């Protein structure tokens, strides 16, 4: 099973996330930010956490579930000018894309 964009808290969809993904040709405008469904979590084979909060606060996963943490900065917490904040969204998007591509090619 796949549960995308779930977390320890639901924050709503960040408009800059929608915009930065549109730049990459990916429409996430219909996605939602949801709290982790514990039933789906119990039936998962593999869980990936993406930010420090999730790595620290993610519910305990059963021993049969492989878990990995791919630490990325949270672009919504970026500081600076609007241009500097936007650059963080672009950088994190590109880092995530590269990490997913690496995983797809190597399984690690």
C-alpha cells in the first residue's frame, strides 16, 4: 500500500509546493496533507520519513517494516527574502527527485 504525503500532523497544502512541483511538470494541486493512517502503517512494507520531526516523532513501526530516513530541509521553514525562500523550495524539490531516482535505480 502507498500513502503519500502523510505526516505526524496535517498542515494543509503549501501553495509554494504546488508551484515548485508544477515547474517540474508534476501536478500536486489535488493532494492533501493527512495524518498517518495507523492501519496503513501497520500494513506497510517500507516507510520513508523526510524531515527531522517525522524521524523523531513517527509512530513506532512494527518490526517487519523497513524504515529509512531521508533528511531534507523543510522549505516551508526557510528564512530570508522571497527569492531566497523560493530557492529553498527548488533545491529541496531537486534533492528529493534525485533521492527518489537513486532509490528507484538501486533499491537503497
